């Protein structure tokens, strides 16, 4: 079995949308094209735009391409009021793009698309990585996580054991120091509780945050439906911000 290869994706943008073109991977016999609109657009405009873009990309790379559109919240744009389904697949027929608003069977795609050599020739201008290279990179990225996990184990298990052993075998003078420190901490707490010690700005800020959280929690319990609506709106706003950042990050020179 041939090793999977992963081609680089292509991103482009206009004033109203950005798109991402992804070549086929593995047994998938078509490329994918996602178009994300950052402004309002009618369903008919979206459907017509998908056909136009799919035609341009299959002309650029003669590989069947399935195109879909998303709104600025990251949700799939439902086109079933203007087309049979929300996805269009462009294929070549007699050298010209043909558009199918339906799901195609695997037998309808050219068999040569399963050949890596064929795809490498078509996408000769794109870099690609093999499955083994992707796996090696993933293992490399996991190293910091493994290191952090080892440190957590040391801090959570080894350090407490070491402290317990130190306390057991420590000399008398060390025990006296620990006892004095405990009394000092208790004295500081007594000063705070009796109002004799002024709280630091950091402590005041923490108390303010705790008070606000309790206040918000109280009102969320009073109006759970309103809280759910607010939460959904926040998630939508976060998704919209992420999409806008991605749009802004795409170079206009693509």
C-alpha cells in the first residue's frame, strides 16, 4: 500500500470572502474547496459563486473538486432553497467543467486519481509531505507535552515525598523554624480578620473578582434562558473573531 501524501493547501481572499483549496488525500477521489464569506450574501449568489470558483479551480488543477460555503460564524450556508443540496462537485466533461449538485459515487471519479504519481505531476507547484514525515513531526511536537507531564509528576509525587522524608529526618532546629513560620502565618491571618492589616492591591483585586463571579452566577441562576442565549452569542462572536483573524492573515498576493 502506498504511503499517504499531504499537499500544501492554498488560501486566497477577496473583499467579501476567503477560500481554502485542499488537494485529495488518501482514498478521497476529489479536492475540496471551502469558501467563507465575511459579509452578507444571498443564497443564489453563493450558489453561483461556488460554481464559478469550482470551475476556475478544476481548470487550474484538472481534479474533481467539491465546493461548500460558510458564513462569518463558521456555519455551513444551507442552499437547499435554491439548489438540491448545499455542495457542488465540479468534474471535467469533454474538457469543460460540469457541475453536479448531488453526491457522486466513487465510480464516477477518474481511477488515476488514486495514483500518487499522477497527483504529484498535477500538483507539481505544491509542496507535499509523506505520512511518515507527518508522523515524525507529530512526535516532535509531543515532546514538550511529555516533558511537562514528567515535571507535573515530579512536582505532584516526588516533591511531596521528599518533603515528608525531610520532615522525618530533619534536625530539631529545622522543626523549630517551621513552627515559628506557622505561628507567623497564623498571626498575619489574625491581623487580616481583625482589620488590623491593610489588604494588598492584589488581594483586593482577587476579592473583587470573586464578588463579581458570585454576582454573575446569582443572576444566571435567576435567568437560565437568558444566560444560555448570552453564551451562544459569545461563542458566535468568538468564532466570528477567529474567522476575521484568519481572513486578515491571508496575504492578498495569493
